[in-house]
């Protein structure tokens, strides 16, 4: 069979193959767009941007009432003059949980006194401690507390029943209702003159969540002294 001297057959074949390639690309384009549309968008939630609310136990509280605190101070080794100044002092309690999950306690005691010239003076004194839950920590104390303490902070979410002890989980068999509180277990060194162990419980009043109730226990069995102080939340 004679060949085409002008090469038109070869040219037609190349044109036809180019046309088929273009049709194939056009058919694939909708599939690509479809797959792009079917991609799931990244999940986004505004709650992730929100600042976490503080624990209800956190805040600044100012003392407005105390009961039996004099006897408690006496058990710690405070003298009569020191007890008198402490009872008349203004006390502020600050509690907050830091980013590293440590609980920070600051007591600011402003003692009312008079200078040698008879002028009234207010001398503030700060005592700050930081605790990791369940970790024994050497605790800084006020001057009137003659003990050396190693303390452990516990977090409780339930109240005690008359017959069973408190638990840290919401267990209906042993707990009446959920109730958040911080418990500081203080163990005194036996090498010092004052060796009484003590427990301090921080909890909000059920009827008024702006009132912090601080219950302090010191001594053993019949010699145990229980003191209760009430602090009101300071709102700026």
C-alpha cells in the first residue's frame, strides 16, 4: 500500500491522541474538585480559646469571725501578748492554684500597734506556702508558731457521714453529697519543744459560697483543741 507522501496520516494520528488526552484531563478535573470538597474541615471550638474558670476555693478572703482561736494559738506555743496582738490583727487569706497545679496559700496579717511616740502603726506580715497535692512539704510558719512542720495537702470532694470516713470519689455508700475542700495535714518534728500535730480544713460555707470556713485542730484525743475562723470573699 503506498504511503502518504505529505504525511497527513501521521499528523492526524498525533492530533487525535492530543484530543483524547485533553478529554481525559477534563474528566479527571471534577473528581479532583469533588475529593477536595469532601475533605472534612478541621474541628474548631470556641471553648478551647476560653480561659478556664478558677476553682471555687480560690480567691482572696478577709477574716471577720473566730472561735476558740486563742486556745489554738496557745497550743502552738504563742505567749499571752502575742495572742492578744493576733486576735486584734486584720488577717487576709489568699488561695489560688497556679499553672503548674501547685496550690498557693498566703496569709497576710496586719498587726495593730503603737510606736514609741504613741502613733498608731499597722505592720503587715506575709507567710506564703506552695503545695503539690499529696507531696510532703516543709511549711513556713508565723513567728508565734513554735513548731517545725512537714505538711501534706489533700483535696477532698465529699463530706463525711456519721459512721464512715470521707472519700475522694463520689461514692454513695459512704458519702452524703459532693463537697469540695482542701485539707492540710501538718506533722510536727519531735525534736522541738512543741510537738503537736494538727489539721487545717478549708471549705466554703454551704449557705454562702463567699464565706471560707477554716477549721483548725491541734492536739490528741482529750487535749484536742478545735478553732474555727470565718473569712469573707473579697470582690474587686
